[in-house]
């Protein structure tokens, strides 16, 4: 079991939120390891990820902002198009984000972000383990022992489930609860509902597409985003399912090709269609887009973060950001607890987990709702939204209005690590609820 003189967090999962968690725990002086079930960290994915300004502050605190700025894809403008390429509207939404909040909206090639987060990790060779599928968690009053599918075991003080939408840690928390006689609601056992699926990928930049522009197709029951950099472009095509489902799905290369061909005619410029982009792709993937919020995020000495606890459609780019905010609140609370109780018992950890869930729950539900609303608006979920999107919102700068009314209130409330300073603090027209951190790390 865990040495009472050294608190250790066992992180299940090796995605971006898990890596950010390890960085934050390291800065807090809390030992941690990562157990990733795949045979390598996912440093090949061609999907894109966004970091909103409140989490750019976290990158700054972790000492990662300079590295992040060297690899991000600048995005300044947004062009909203119909399927035939005709223009609905243009906006400077991404410039407005920086004006509002000081920091940029930073878009990343997921693989490059993962590589940066891993390569900057202290002692990574002895802290990150792959081929480690978590299959059991044994809990006692003094710690946990995690068993992996290969029969190896790892001991620690708690488990942080950052293992995604199909979380093994969430399943094990539920199994432990039912073994003690608890009655789980159907939503706790099966928390997510899928109404959309998506095809992701990237390709080399095409000449007639403008760098720093996000092209977004708005159409009946589908929408496509193409983010254009100086040398590459990233695409994500979303399609509404005939009916919502709770089933899981795996998609083959043939499934992807069939999906792409349905929208091959979608036009982004006079000379570039979705068919052209698909033919030039260098990587692609396809998956369901689950939505929902888990009712209970913890059990015993285990707690969930990120997609394991809440899942949203990705059009607005808040998925990773919500996970990062969860990490911040958990690490702040854990550090405060360990200062007064270096070897906390299960009850003390439970209070930390409960406070974390309580503080995150309302905002998380708001983000899931707003993300889903945006997806349904641009994918013309009904005739009213189709009309409003084409004939009302362009006259009121709808993108910037949505930023002001829906997104900026979420961003301005962003939490920061309360024990690290911000060396590159910035504030825009919208004041932060939590101002500049000036506390030195060693304090």
C-alpha cells in the first residue's frame, strides 16, 4: 500500500488531460504515475484541440506557454458557409476572444500537443507506463492497489480516472458501489447519449484556402469545420444520427470513406471541396460524439476527471478545457489537504472529491448544454435554427454575440492553480473572476 510519508496519485489514462494532471501534481509536489492501456501514448493523432484563454493561463503557470506558442495553429477569422460554398457570414470571433480575455484562443495538432506535454514531463521514463489496462482497484483505509490486465500491480494513495468516455475507473467505481448494496440509477450506469458522429483528419494546406481561417459549413443535419494553418489543415465533419443511441460503435476505413463521399460536394472555395480534402488526407479517424454528465464522479479513493466524468460535442472546443479546469480544482484541493494531513484517510479524500464535484457540476452541465446547442444550431437541427442561422445571426454578428453571451462568461470564471504564479498574465476587456496569481511556487 501507499507509504504514508509520500502521497501518490495513480492516473489512469494517458491523454492530454492526464498529462496536464501530472504536470500540475508535479508542480504541487505530489507524486504521480500514469497507466495508459495502449501500447504508446497517442502522439500520432491528426485531430485538432483548442485551449481557451482561461487554460492558456494554466499553461503559463505550468511553465509550458513558450513551448505551446511554438507549436500552435493561429486562428483569427471564421467563414460560415453553406454546403455549396456560398457565404452566410464572416466574423473576427477569434480576434475578439483575445480582445476579451487577453490570451489567444490556441488551436493545436493533437499529436504535437501530446508530444510537447510528454517531452516536458520531469522523470517521464519512470512515471509513464504503457500497455497498462486497469482492471481492478483494491481500496483500504491507507491506500489503493491497481491491477492491470498484464497482472502487474501499482500502489498509491488514490486513483485519478482520466481514462476517457469509456472509463474503466468509472466502471470499477460503479461495481464497488453495487457490491456494497448501492442502487445505481440508469444514468449513473450508462451516462452518455449519442446524437452525432464525426470524421476527423488532416491534410497538407491547399492553396486557395486562407491560413488562420476556420471555415465552417452549416447545413441540414451536418456541419464541417476546416482549420487552416500555414502548412496543414485539420477537418472535422459532424453528422446527426437518425436517432440517438447509447450503443458503442467502431468505424472501419470503409465506413470513413463512405461517410466522406456523402459530403464530397461540400465546397470551401472555388477550387476546394471536401472530396479534395479527403483525397489528400494524411490521417483520419471516426467516432461517436457522446453527450452527458455522470451523476457521481467519485467512489472510495477514486475520482473522475475530463471525459470520464462529462462529455460534450467538440464544435466549440470545450472538451479538453473542461477537463483541465477539473484538474486545477482537484490539485488545488489535494495540495491544501496534504498540507494539514499528509496521509489523508478515505473520509478526508471523499470530502475533497465531493467539494470538487459540487463546484464543477453546474458549470459542466452549462458547458455540455452550450456545446450541444452550438452543434445543433450550425447543423440546422430544426427549421427555426436554419432560418435564424442564415437570416438573423449574420446581421447581429452571431459568432461574436455567442462569444459574449455564452462562452466568455465560462472563460472569465476560469480557476487557476492557487500555488503558482503567472509570468505572462494578461487580461482583456472582460475581467477575470480570479485575478493574477503572484504566489511563488516554493511558497
